[in-house]
C-alpha cells in the first residue's frame, strides 16, 4: 500500500487486512436506528443501507455487535460477517497515515503483534 509516494504496508493481503482490524457485517432489519445504536459500542466505522434495505456496517468488534443486536431485541435476519476488503484496508491505512478526518474509528493501524 503506497500513499503519496510513501510505502505504508508491504506485506501479503491477509496481513494487511489484519492490520486494519475491521469486519464487514451485513444484515436485513427494518429499524435502522436500532441497528446503528447497537453498532456504536462495537466500534462503528461506517453504516450504509443498500437499495434493498440491507444494512452494511464496518465495525471493529463484530461479535459485540451481534450480542448487542440480540440483547436490545433488534429484529434482524440474513446476517453475514466478513473481513474488510482491500479497498477498505487501503482507505483506513491512508486516512490514518495522512491524518485525514473520517478514518475508521475501529482501525488499528499499528504493526504491533503483526508478523513482519
């Protein structure tokens, strides 16, 4: 990953994605406000709603999000959880490196604990 001529990450894809530490959660739910409220404590970085009504969230802690959805009684279905995409990792790394406002709050951009 290179940003403005500076190498930010030089590793294989799985390692770069682990550095970002975000998970993509998608689900169907009628109450978008309840979904967002449950996602905030889980390190919500982004929340979008697709034209079909599905919610797509980037969070630091997907497990906590699911526990909070259930604990709050939010009616949801079709839950999927996946790692961040390369594009999301690039945006998180470059936003963190340049100090751009809006960097995902759950992104851990440190290299601590990541094999070299």
